[in-house]
C-alpha cells in the first residue's frame, strides 16, 4: 500500500497520520503513512476502509472501541476486539452532517471524557454501559449535546 505523499486539507491528504492506536491494535487506512505511522504505533495492524480511523473510533481500552463505522466495526471484531457498534449520526460537527465518536471523546486513565452529553444519542445507555463494563467512568464535560472537536491528546 502506498500512503499519500504529503499532507493537505482535502481527503485523502488530510488522513496520513489519522490512525487508531489502542496499544494492542493499530487501525489504519490505505492512505495512512503506513510504514512510519503504523509501525511507530506498534500493535497488530488492522486495515479498514475508513480514512478517519481515529475519529471514527472511541478507544475504551487496548482491546475495546466504540464506533458507528461498519468497516471499522467489522475489521476490529474480526481480530477479536470488543466493539460496541452505535447508530451513526447524533454527534455535532460544524459544517458537516455529523461528527465522529472518537473526535468527541478521549480517555485519561480510567475516565472516558465526552465533549457533551449523550442525551440526544439513541445509544446513550448502551454507550454508558459499555464504558462502565470495561471499568471506565464516563464524564460529560459540558451540558451541550456531544460534539466532535477532532480528538484530543491529553498532556
């Protein structure tokens, strides 16, 4: 697979570094900078059709994710990951029809932070149950409906 040769603002040039690295698995797309980015992330490589792999998946732990993307869900399940597949949509992303759960949440230690509430998401109870069943505590950072910020890197 040949990755995109440079970065840019338009797909697929905006995804070369967009990988979902759980620690045990590295979910990536053909447009990812496969050699350096996937190798550096380590883990078992899992190829998917979704270019925005990190955005499309909320990492719960090294073996578990939440996603609305069928390609990510299917590939992750095929390698033995525990996957909660949710209803697409219901996540705000300004300028787009919908956002992604991975872009609207992040983990710090045993707490999964969401940018807003899940009150308007049809899978609210399933998401909260999945997160808590994996020993994590869900925290909602705002009273707004959940919205995609493109992801977060806790420092």
